[in-house]
C-alpha cells in the first residue's frame, strides 16, 4: 500500500477543517453552514483514521464510525431545524434567527 | 500508490473550496460529494477499506441525499441564488480566511518536523474493526444508538408541520 | 418523678410546632385543644413535681437532668440540662399554672380573632421559653430562654401588626430590652472568661472560691447581670417599654407583661444570689433601683387614663418591690411577692380584658363607670385582686407578701430606713391608684353600656385567680398573725436566710401597722377624690403647677422625651450624616464596575451564530498558539 508520511495526511485533515471553518463563518445560508459543519466533522474523522492507520490499529476507524453516527444525527436534527426556520422566517438567513440577543 | 493519495488530496481540497464558494446549493452539494468521495479514496489508500466504504455509503450517500431532499423541499430558485450573490461580498471572506490561514499555519508548524513514519503500511481489516467495536467499545455503540434514537425523535418532532400552528 | 421535668417545656414546644405548621388548617375547636391542652399537661407535670419535691425531696434538695451536650468547643461545654431546686420548682409551677389559666381565658377571649392559631403558637412558644429560662442549669441555656421570651414578647406586642403603632411598640420593647441584654451578654462573657464555666451551681462555687467580697470582677459581673435584669423587668432606667407593650392582646399582657416574663429579672438575680452577695455595692444598687422604680412608677400610675397602662405602671412598681427585697437580701420575700403578684396582677389584667371586651374595646377609664352592677362577677374578682395589690390587711395575699418585704427592708442588715420609707410611700401610692381605678370603673353612673358578657371559660380562671390572690398569702404570715413559715422554709432549701440587722426600735407589728396606715390613707384619698368630690380631682390639675406635674407623670417623668432627645435623635442624625461616607463609595464603585463590564460584555451577545462561531474559532486558535509557543 501507500507509504506517505503521516504528517501529510494530517495536513490534509487540517486544510479541510480550515476550509470548513471558513465556510461556516462566511456563509449566511443555513444549509451551507450545515454543509461546512459536515466538512469539518469529516476532516476530524480523517485525522483519526490517519492516526489509526499509522499504528495499524482499528481504534481510529472506530472513532470515525462514532463521528459518522454523530454527524448523521446532527444532520437530521439540523435539517429539521432548517425547515422550521424557513417556515417561520421565510428565509434561510441565519442572522434572521437572532432572537436570543442579549 | 503515493500518487493516488496526492491526487485524491488535491481533488478533495479543490472540490471543498468550490463547495463552500458556490452560490447554488445543489452545485455546492455536488462538489461536496466529490470531496467526500476523494476522502474515501484517501481512506482506501491508507489501508482502511471499511471506513472508505462507509464514507461512500453513509456520508456521500445517505447524508448528502438528505441534504438534497431538503434543498428540493425548500424549492430554492433563482431568487435564492441572487440573494446568495448579495450576501457574498468579497470583503466578507477576508476575516474568516485569515482565521483559517492562521489555523492551517499552526497545524503546519506543528507538523513541521516530519516523522519518517509512514502510514498505510498495513491494511486494517474490517473484521478487526468489528471485533474491537463490539468488544471494548461496546458501550460507545450503545451510546451512539441512543444518540441516533434521540435524533430520530427530535427530527420527527421538529419536522412536523402542525407545530408552527400550535406554538404561535 | 423528677426525670419528667423535660416534659414541662416539651409539651408547649410540640404544640407550638403543630400550631405553627398546621395552624391555619386546624379548626377553631382544635386550636385551643393543642394550645391550652399542652399548657395543662405542663401544669400537671409541674404540680406532680412540686408535690414530689415536698413529700420526698431529692438528695441535697436539688436534681439535675442532663439531656445532651449542646456545644463542646475548647472547654466550653454547656449542656441542655434542667436543674430543679425550690426556686425553679416554685417559679415553674406558678408560670405553668397561671399560664394555663390565662390560656384557658384566651381560648374564649381570642375566639373571634383571625390570628387565633398564631396567638396560641406564640403563647406556647413563650411558655416553653419561660420554662427553659427557669429550668436551665447553665446561664447560656437560661439566656436562650431569656431571648426566647423576648422574641415572644415582641411577636405578641405586635400581634395586631396591621396597625403601625403596635409594630412600633413591639420594636421599642425589643430594642430597649436589648440594651439590657447586651449588658447581660457582657456579664456572661466576663463570668466565663474569669471562672471558666457557665453552669450556674459550678459558677457560684467558683465565684466563692476565687473572689473575695467586694472584688471588682464580682461587682462588674453582678452589675452587668443587673443590667439584663433591669431591661427585662422594666426597672429604672429601662422601664419605658412596658407601658407601650400594652398594645398586645390583653391575655398577653397578663401572662408576659405582668405575671411571668417581666419577673425573669427577679429570677436571674435570685438564681445568682451568691454573686450578688459577693458584690454588696451591686446588691445595694438593686435595692435602690427597686425603691426608685416603685415610687416613680407609682406616681406615673396615678395619672394614666388608660386602664392597661395603669396596670402596666403598677407592674413596674410591684417588680420594684421585688428588686428592693432582692437588694436587701430578703430572697424568699421577693419570691413570695413574685408568686402573689403573679396571681393578682394576672387577674387584674384578665379583669381589664373582660371590661375592655364588654365595652367595645374602650381603654379610657373615664369613659367607664358603674360596672359594679353590670358585671358583678368581674367586679368582685377585680376587687379581690385590687385589694391584694393594694395590700388590704389581714385577708389578702398582697398584704402578707408586701408587708414581709417592707419589714425585711427595715430589719435586714443590708436594709435602710430610707428604703423602708420609700416602700411605705409606695404602699400609699399603690392603694391610691388601685382604688382610683376601681372607683372610677365600677362606681358612679354608667357611661358606656355593656354589650357583651364574658363566658364561662373567661370567668373560671378569674375566680380561681381571685381565690389564689386571697389565700396565697396564708403560706407565710408574720409571727403575730399565726407565724406560718411554710413558704420561707421552702425557699430556704435553695436560697440563703436573710441576715438580720439591728431593729432599732421597730418591730414587725409596728411596720405592718404603718403599711396598714398607708393603705388606709391611700384608700381614703381615692374615695375622697373619686367618689365623694369628683370635681376636686379636676381642681387639683387646674393650676399651672398641678397641670405640669400631671403632664410630667402622665409622660412617665418625661423619660421617653429624654431618651428621644439623648439617644434616638442623635443616632438618627449620625446615621443620616454617615449615610454617604467613603466606605459606601467603595461598594457602590464595585457595583458600577460590574455594571460597566456587563454593558461591555453584553455587546458581544448579538444572537448571531456566526459571530459565536468566530469567537470559538479565535479562541481555539489562541489556545493552539499557547500550546505551540509557550
């Protein structure tokens, strides 16, 4: 199989994570924000798998499975919330839902 | 095989960049699926075939399909794209990009003394993963199942149409 | 038998808890069942203990029941323990029995009041505290009861709290007695510091061992305890709270502000009599305070138009007699007068309650009159109590107890002729104001019609107390009238015998004759001014000097006026000046700073998710940076 230095895999994870973060901060559309979250979660999972692969152990993959589970749960609830927001505010602008202002 | 990793990595980064910059949600989703598939390739190269399969089936398959469904339900048309265009002013990218750049810089610095240790030397078989998952991590599996149940109930509750009427 | 002593305070406290927690849910019939029943049980227990004490006294004539150790800190080990000797047994008996009669009376008197259960809760708490005060074997437990009765007094004076004047009277009573209590607390600190214990018997023993007669510590401790006693017993100069305390319901005045609580000071001094014997100057101060109080309060009582205030001043005056007796070392005479006073003064207040109740809450005696025919039973019982108070010779208890004090004032080694003279003048004043009250209220023409007559539950206690006010005196009579000494003998189980001094040409029979003479003069004056020639009484106050004197006495020798100017107003002034000092600025500055920070932080709370996410991202970057570069 491949013999890439481990840090390059981790760097890929870091870049993907940073891209997800950028998307999260920039986009105002709730759907895009959720997508950005997915990118970040995926990047975190990638980092675990890289580490697990480095030691030849299955634990990294197991944690990835857990992250996957969590992402699925989060997306289902998050998308239901998106529908609610759209129904209530007639827009997907996340700044419209800022009623919890201090 | 090294080349496969690098190509897949570049594809992942590019498609992710495109995914977060698209104005149309469906276009963005398609790029995101490409990104996830290329990460799946990376997993496979790293010797984690089981996770690569999961990535394709659950992430690129199920979750993204969910997104597509919702986008279709919302029925966003040209007006939404126009709205996105208004929202996406070039100046808005500056702050988040700087933050992200610093973060990547820090990560790169952390990894700056490259270890000679390579990964992906051996394939971790799905069987091994399964033994571990249902052995020492059993409690985690149980918790994950509870989390999914909670998400199921929550999504069902939030998704009901009648709720808007009763609450207001 | 004696080990049942803990039940005496336990019954009322249990009933207090029931009434305090479930009071509003109990029916009007169940409330007195608890309220009166608990005191009845306590009274039964104390009667049994008294009986046992008389028939087979415990070894050494005292008995201690240790329940548990209250606190154990650095050698300071007060116990929850009850001490029985002749003194505490007698006082507990009087408190529970008189308390029971007054509770029985209240069951009817307070029936229409919306705070029926609250009233009984307070009264039961009072009896429990009073018994703790009397039975406690150490000064700290005594002090607990002491403050407990003070609290109940406060609560009951302000019982009708919707009228701000009652609240004011309650606060006045609380604050003025607190002055005395502060002195007493310091006395307790001093005693513990010097003698290392607060257990009373032990303390007295230590005092005898360590302190010589006239030792400055003994004098200081005795004077500080006297301060507490003066405050609680409304003696000069802290007597001003008691007349105002009449704002409470009448049974309260009868129980707390006449029969029991105000005599706590007498008990305290009698209980620590060894300390006072070691400090002759302090003991003399007790006598002087008593003599001065009985005269001054007597004059004040002469001018009051309010029936309850007359009785209040009379209470102050009679407690003055007890203090006088304590001051001259006539311990048992003081206790004898305490007992008879509890009977007749409680009865006078209960009678006043009957009168006030039947005349639409009328307090002014000059709007009453001719009640002899209207309320015959009330009249006869009131008359019995009044005669006992004034000291009608031969047949009333007051005559024997007061006569004994007056004779002891002359014959005691610590007594003096001036004090004796003051006491005899006091008899004249007592007789004058008592019969003024009786003549004005019960004789003459009817001024306010009677609209309500008391029932059985109110009159039975009155009759019982009337009997006691008469026969209570036969427990101890002078030699020429049978020479019964049962009371004195009983008290001598716990208190020392008075040391007699040179009689100097006076005999007991002569002293009693003077008392009788003073009584008759007072009676005649009252008869002359308030029955024969009513207009003379008004003429007396017509000239400027008479008017001024009347006003002066009416306002209790201007004491309130004086205190208002000497203490209250300067303190209010200082408080007002001190309201804005720099110390406040520190605290208000802190508040301002907090508010400023809050306003700053509030700006970040925009409700925008992306803003929060940016905060999280920036924070994580900083943390990673810290890990990296530090």
